C-alpha cells in the first residue's frame, strides 16, 4: 500500500493516507486517555465534512468506541436527543460547535473534546499511541450508530457492527467497481449512510481520493466537473435538479466545459429519493450519463442497484447488490409471484445488528431472520420497481426519511396549536414536502411564516413544515383516529407550487442525504 497516495482533498489542502493514519492514531490516543480500550463506549461527533471528519471517525473506531455522527444542520434539541439517547460518553466537536455542544455534553454527563484537542494536542494522558497499543477490533463489535426516523415518534439509533460495515462497503466496491484511480466529488452531509458508506467509505476502502465540498453548490460542482478530474459523483434528485438549472443558466462556453468534463466521469449515481423521469432524461442530454439509481436503507445501506454495465431502466432500482438476499412478501409473509407487489424483505451480512436500546422494535423489524423494510416493490423483467411505503407516517423529503409523528409531537407544543396532523405532499423536486394541518386554540391565529420561524429553532431544516392548513376540526374516524389520506386532501395544488418558503430557513443551502 502506498501511504503517499492522496486520500482527501478539502479546504484547499491535500492529505495523504499516511496523514490520515497518523491523525486517526492521534485521535484514538486522545480518546483513550491512557486506557487500553473504550469497550464500545459511544462517541458522538459533530465535525464538518473533510479531513478532520475522516480522522475523528477512524480514531473513534481505533479506540474501540462506537461512532455516533451528528448532523451539522440540526438545532440543539435534536443534537441533545441523539447524545442522550446514545448515552454518549464523549462528545467531539470542532471549535465552531463547542459553544453549543459543550453545555449539552456537560448536562448529559459526557466529556466534551474539541477536534483541536484530538488532532493537535498531546493525545491526552496516554501520549502518542502506536498501532500496537490500540485495541483489536473484532468484527462482531459495535462500530456505528446512525439515527434515522422510523415509525415511532423519535428517531431510532441503527447499530452496525464492523462486520456489517465491511460487508456494506465490499458489496459496493464490487457492484460499482471502485478502484484506487477514482476521484470522488462528495457534497453530501455525513450523518447518513449515503455520504458515509456510499461515498467516503467506498473511496477510502480502495485507497481512492475523496474530494470534499463544504456544502453543495451547483456552480462549484460544475467547475469541478469541467476540470475532467472527477471520476465519480453521487447525489440525490434535488441536487441534480439544481445542477440542471445552473447549467441551463450558464453561458455556452461554461455549458460546454461542464458537459465535456462530466462525460469523462465513469459513474454518476442518484438515490435517497425517487428520480423524476424528466430529470434523468435531461441529465443524460447534458452529460451523456444515465444516472445509476439504487435503493437502500440506514439499516443495511444498499439493497438494490441498477447495473454499472448494461441497461438502466427508468423507474427501476435494479437487482440485489452482492451479499444481499431480497424477497417480496404479502402481509402474511408468503412470497409473492413476479409481477405482483409485495413488501421488500432483506437478509445478509450487511443488515444491521439492532436498534439501540429498543429490543422490542428490533424483534418487530425481523421475520424469520429477514428484515422487514416497510417498502413495497414489484419484480418485473428481473428488476425491482418501487411502489411506495407501507408506513403512512414516513415522509421522504430531499433524501431524508422523516417521521410525521415526531414533527407532530413538536408542533403540538406551539402555544397557538391545539391539535395537528402532518403529511407528505407530492413534490417533483423534493419527493415530498412536509405539510401540517392544525386546529388552533380559541382566539389564536397562525400563519405559515410564524410557524416556520418558531419551528426552525426546534426541528432540523428538512422537518420544518412547508405548507399549513388551519381547520376547525381534523378529519377523524369513528374512534377518533385522524385520517391521514383525508388530511392530505385538504391541501390543494397551490401548496405544491415553488415559493420563497422552499429556501432553507436558516439562510444556508439545505443539506440533503440518505
């Protein structure tokens, strides 16, 4: 292995694999602080995408701890929830996040450590630890907890072992033929598996180069495509729609340079939400690439993928990736014949270990050793086509799976709101938009702008409602249960129109991922 190979390009600097190895070793020694093994203690970390993220993540693993990535876009209440739910022993943050994270860590009884301390300090009481002094990581040890919204009111922690992560990455390296000559342009956040495994993990596994962007910016992406250096890119449909709009607004010379450079890439992928047909066709017109669509979940990363070589059928997500078994079943668990819809069930070494501290949810998620995804598909002509979800309370917006129940729980705490129901409205750019129908308290008034201003301090940007309906009474059945399909019908076509509320409420580029 060549330690001088470029591992990461970020912030105008280039880092080799030797740099990454030394930095992660330093971080591990600082986390260990003189002990020999952290024995699966949870370490939550909020570090922007780049070299420090990769070094801290690897340092956590080398210290024998469990990595719990935090979202840079989340407000303090959501960060606090993950830190407390995971029972993090250590919380790591860059200097810019210390003011928010240090008090949360102290209140949760966790140690706060800055990236400066981990990567530039004296490695704690233990000093600089050599590789021989670091704990041996068995494949069955817990490695990572990634929080994802499920059918419960709060996000669940998905626990993966080192063996699970190894199987996930090995499947993608084989399916998508990653090589050391690849240069990945990564503009995804790193608290979901799309960025963590599909992007960073796959590139580093084969000693390729991962080039980070601090945030997704269409003009910067086109500039990098135009260089001809990028061989691989992965994003969500919203990113491709913004790239198309930027290309169409550019002068002819810039269009030609971007298109010609993009054509030299070997792999461009789309996932985390359904890709509109017109986006696929327009991207192919501009770049010559038919985007490789695939399907996955936080619980096992990728499940299905269109072929790297061969026909990619619009609307289809391909066949199982190496090492994954897939079946479609009816409500009783019986396998359905080809051409008939059924729930996707999955098994294989990439499937997660458990939901953190939720044994009942873990048991309910499996049937005879098969993970029940809650997604419905049909097998046609040897490939799978997704039809929808069995869970009506999951909203998929901009690449995120969002729990409507979680949003409802928070919205109900608004002083003007007596009751609410949250649904997803179909949206071509975002997949679905979060919409809230509410019953107000007597004499109260509420506008969408007022609700958004209140919610942005309490919810992640992609969970903030983008449409509002005030009603005298929410539709309910005979036993008082709110009827979600009837709630969705309260919103007209105008609620799906683009408007100024589509912008990220914090003034930043909305982060989008798996």
